[in-house]
């Protein structure tokens, strides 16, 4: 099989084609098609290309045509041609079995080469790189948030988005490069001839911009990012499998670095990849074995000192590594699809605990539960909330869900409806980590929420950075103007608490009051009561807030 671009040059020739035409490995790349076709047949090739122009625009595979090929030794033999839909309108030439060969080596949805054909091309690129002493680059790309598109808009829209991304990628690379779809929302790009890392980095930046532009998938303008990892031959691998694997590893590092970014492979990443795989396997067992537990951190009335609520925070009782905090496993849970069952467990456990405290006659407080973007994007999200409340008997007014502003903006249109339903049944909603995302104030006014939680990064800098003080003051003022409660996270000093009190921040939580604690210790804290006001000293270890200073 040959691929000939619109300019008439060979950009792909597999080993069978080279054998048939009598050339050595790599010699056919760059040859003009006239060298492979007897005199008088070049016009026939151009005519076929024009005749099937409409097929190029609408199909991955067009009609066949008959032609004559010329071997290197001058002998002739019959061939067939096929018009494909790749950019520039490529012509595929083969001696027989054309449709079957194309289907076996290309992705059905996008028409791009599949992993089988990609592997062959990388192997051949390595052979040429050895001979010509240049480098080969492999880029592994994974779309950011694609599952959310499938879950919210359906697989048909998701497929069209993949096709749009494929077109963008093809438009960003050279004719000699290969864009391949590996499956799902993963793509791999082969750069068969690069001088070094700067060339690869420049292309990666171009790809990031190309994918980020809105995709017109009627009736929606969809936005998606892409995380990219890259490996280089011979630095990061000597064969196709290793280069792809290491590029994939670098891509995961890009994901962990904030998504929609780019990373080169480094040997240390391999160790992190192994560690991540181990954690994921352990996490799956933890879900099955019920190895999780909850800790509760009190939320305090700033003026009077009373406990107004508890935030439920998950911990993992790992059999060999001890008690693990969320930052050690939640990102992996979200990527591996385990966040939904874990989140469902947290919600039910927290609701059950809050109802148990109520039945025990303890003072009424709210229970705050964090919701991940993965959970919020599920079609049955509301059903899960209602199910947890029904099963535990908890009054919906005692539950407060914490959602980040970036999560709400990702689902801006649907969030208005979902939050409205939650308000109708009595569940309260707080926007968590406020100030760290990219909010649209027009949407913020439409979201039916009850509270804003100021991110702890702003609170911890109070007193050291005037700009942080301005931001915190502004958030409090804006929240009050919108009739919203304000909760400050990460309060650790009396000075921070006094600052918040003077600006009429209603609630606070942080190590100044207590670390997250087991349910039994939280009951003791409620029983002792909290009576210290904002103007008093909160520093001593003898205070009741210190009961949970050490987690166990």
C-alpha cells in the first residue's frame, strides 16, 4: 500500500509495496508518483483524483480505479487506486484487497491510522533514523474532560468531537508526520524526523492551541483541552512499544501538572508511573474491602464560637501505608473511574453519621460533603443524593454539598437546573475553594447557592500580602451583597480570625480550631461546647479544639 499526497509524492509505503515495486526500506518515501507509473498514466491518476473529489469530502474511503504500476526494473503490473479523506486528498494505491487492508490499518471513526499501522510506521522511522542519524519523536495525546462530554451530551456528540479533534491535529502537523487514533480519546503522533526537543515542544504548543479553539458541534460550541507527553528516539526508547509507553507516561505527568499542558518523558516518571499503577490496584481492592473512613472537621461561628457544622473528609486505611489523606489517592480515583463509588460511600456514610448524631440528641449542625466533578457530571447525580437521604433518614436541610467554581463552570448550563432542584428539596450548596477558579459573575448570579468558601491559600497569606487581604475583603463583601454566607478555610492564627471577624465573615474552619477527627472525638467536642469569641486567644493546646490534633 502506498499513500500519495496531493502534490504527487509518496508519503507512506509499507514493506509489501516496496517489495512489489522493487525498492529497499524507506527508498520510496518522497518519490514522485510519476516514477512509479509508466508514461501516459500520470494524467489518468490526476483524473481519478478529480473524479472522486466529492468522496474525499464526505467519506473515509472512495471508489476504486484501475491503473498500471512500474517496478524499479522497468516491468509493469496492474494496480488499483482509492481516494481517501485525509487532508490534501490522499490517493491510496494497492495491488489488491484494498478495502480490507484499509479497514485493518485505520480507525473506523476518524479514518486515521490505528495502533497497528502506527507501530509499523514507528519501526520504519527508527530504521531510517539509524541510517540518517536523526531523531524520531512520539507524542501521546489524551483529551481533557472527554468523558464529561459523552456523559452529558451523548456518544454521538462525543464521536463528532473526536472527528473534529482529528481534523485539527492533521492540520497542525507536516505531511510526513502520522496522526493515529489509539482508541477512546487517545491519539498518538509520530514525527519521523526531528532535530531535537525544541522542535517537538514547538509542535506541542501548536497542538495545544489547535485543540483548545472551540469545536462547532451543532448546536454546541464545545471546548476541550489536551494533555500531551513526548518521547524521543534514541533517548527514551529504541523500539515502537517503548517510545509509545514512555510518551504515555509523560502524558500522565502532564495531566497531574494541571492538564492541557505538555511534558517530555524523564526516567523518574517511570517510577512514578509504577507507583501510580500500584496505588490504583490497591484502591480497587480498598473499594471492595471497605478500607475507607471519615474524619470530621468542625465549622465554627466566628462571632460566638459555636460549632455550626462538620465537613466530612475521607481517609484511606491502607493496610501497609497507614492512614492516607485524599491528595494521595483522589486524583487517581478520578482518573480510574473509582471516584463515583467512593463518592457515593462518603455521601451515605456522612449522612448516616449526621442522622445518628441527631438521634443521639446532639445539637443540630449541618454536614458538609465534597462533590467531585466526576460525580456531578453523572446523569444520576440527583438520584444518588435523594437515595442517600432516603436511606439514612437525614433531613435534606442538614446536608450541604461543596462544589468548586471550576466544576460548576464546566457544567454551567446544566448546573443551574441541578442546583435549583437541590434547593427545592432543601439541600444547601456551597462553592468550595472560591477565588481559585475562573468564574463568570453572570453565571454566579444565576447559580442558586447558599455559601462561598474562601480558599485557604488566601487566608494563610493574610497579614503577609496586602493583595490577599483585598481579595478576601472583596469576596466577603460580594457574598453579603448576594445574600450568601461566607466560610473561611485554613484558619490557623488568632490574627486571621480577628481579620475575618471584623469583616463579618460568618464561619471558619482550620487547625486553629481543630484538625479533622474521628466521629467519637467530634461528639466529645460538641459535648464540651465552643464558647470562645473572635477576640480571645486560641493558641493553647488545652483548648477543646485540640481533641483531634492527631489523627488515628
